[in-house]
C-alpha cells in the first residue's frame, strides 16, 4: 500500500450536506445550507476546495451533497461542476451513510481522503501533513486528531469536544483516510461513532470491552492502546495522525465557531496587508 499510495494521489470526498434542517450557521448567515455560509467573504466549501487543490497529494475532489439545486447560485461551483473539474454525488441520510455511498462509487484500490465542508480553516499544510503521515504508514484507516492543549493554547476561548485519553485529551479534526480497500468496511462502525459522538465512552465500551472502558474513564488509556485494541476488534489496522495545527480541530458548528473563524481570517488579512506595506 505504501508504494502504491506514493505513486498516486488521494481521491477526496467533501461531505457538504447539512446534518438536519434549520442548521444554526446557515440560518445565521442567510444561506440555503451551511456549506455555502460565507466566512471572510468566501463560502466555507470554497475555502475547503481551494486548500485541497493546493495539496500535491489530493486528486479528484467530489462534493457529497448538498442537493444539486442549492449549488446553482454559486457561479464558481456551478462552473467547476459543469466542466467536470469538481464532482458531485447525492448525500444520504447521515454523514456516515453519505460516506459509505460515495466510497462505493470510487475504485476499490484508490486511497480516499474524507473531510467536511465546514472545515473553514483547513490549509494545504494541514492536508499535506495528514496525508504524508498516512501514506508513509501501513494502516488501513487513519483519523486526524489534535491535542486539546494545542487548540486551547492558540485559541483559549474556544470550546471543543475531546476524548479524554492519557497523553491527551484529543479533539477530532474531520480528516479521515481510507488507505486500503478493506477500510471501506468501517462505514457501519462509523455510524455507531456518529450516533454517540458526544458520548465517546459508549463507543469505547462497545468496541474495546469493559477493561478498556474502565481505563478510559479513569484517564489511563492511551491513544496507542485504544487504536491497538480497536484494530484487533475490527481486524484491520487503525491509526491516527496527531496534527500540530490548532486550526485542524476547528469546524464551524455554532455561531461561536463562526465568530472565531471570522476573527482568525480577519487577523490573517490584516497581517498580510501589513507585510506588504513599504
């Protein structure tokens, strides 16, 4: 898998449909779906696509949702979808079901990167770091995480969900790599994680057994131990890339997230303008 991965690029899926009607970010910004919410004047999904395209390890990009008619109002998206430089697939009833459907449409031997349209601070550096570490390894499936202290040191006012493991806690980063054909069997397990994403101990209890659950609850289970047990349970090698980027763990799920991302982007613009002044 290692040599095959280095020889090509990852097909990339961007989950872009809302989880439910009346999304708070879409409502706050007056758009039809969250993916089209502008941050720094640019729709979030456009920022994600541009960062992915700037990565040397990303191949064809496909949006999974939202409904095709919702995208017609964005001239850039409509052009790219029309000329085939950007793909689109209909979403299913949940992110995990949408991912499972989209994976079925891709060649089984193709490594696949999956991310989300609300990853507004995603950068080419984050993508490259995650994929370089993934493709140099031998795991079937890889998830991106960041230490909570990495996030809070840079953005002390943000609140993120985190899994309390020894050496962590760790935040999810909405970056997943299906690095082998067998990894696509994980869609059913992902659905369980999706249903319990605010109560990770239930996932651990079901997947790893009572001893691992106890160790997790008292803060003694390490990330490596959890991954090793999960790999044995699922009969495939599960890995994680610990990302050194605080922005990797920031997706836009709330008005507070939206305000934070707007501040970050405004600061970046101000810094760029100062750097080019004579």
